[in-house]
C-alpha cells in the first residue's frame, strides 16, 4: 500500500462485514491524512444504505472520488391481465435496459481510468541512469497523453 500511487477500494456489503477489509480501509484513510494527497478511489459494487456505512466509509465517500458499478434493473414480471402485451413491452424494455447497462459499464470503465490516471500516464524517466532514489533518474515523471477517442 505504501508504494502505490493510487488506492482502489471496491466496496460491497461483504467488504463491510470483513474485519480485514475494515482494517485496510482504516489504513487507506490514515495514509490519505498522512500524505495529504488525493490517492484513493472508491468503487461501490452495490448501494450501501447509510445505516450500514461505517464512519470511515462515510468520511471517505464525502471526501474522495467514488464510482458506482452499474447494475441491471430489477426484472419486471407481466401482470395476469393482457400477458401478451405486457410480455412484449417487457421484452422491449429488457433490450433497452441491456443496451443501457452496456453503455453505463463502458462509461464506468472510462471514468475509472480517468480517475486513476487523471489523463496523465506515468512513465520512467528517459536517459536517467542508476537506480538510487536520491540520484538522477530512475524515478518517474508525468507525461501527458492525449485521451483516447474510444473507450
């Protein structure tokens, strides 16, 4: 965790039930406070009710970028009246919903990439010899890369 440029926490209800995951979340918060850098991205796999959010998660959600994983809409069952018409509407709605979900997930990955890189790609220094941390070269520098046209 100490050598990571960005921390990515994938939050789910199962995550919140794990003592180890809770510990990792506290470490991430401590690291953010210690370094005073915005290096944490939260991904919510599912909606977490406020009542189930620990204070640490609530704080992290208020102070950091978080992205919600798109989930399919709940399935609607046809009513007993006019099942055929309802079934056709539901099939059309399902198709549109599936297409929308694909688009939402494409946007999710685009947002995540942008949040992680900030449209900046890290590459090794060019022409720097040696591997010492304090010396010349061997470290990393930011290199601007134009955003891709398709994600």
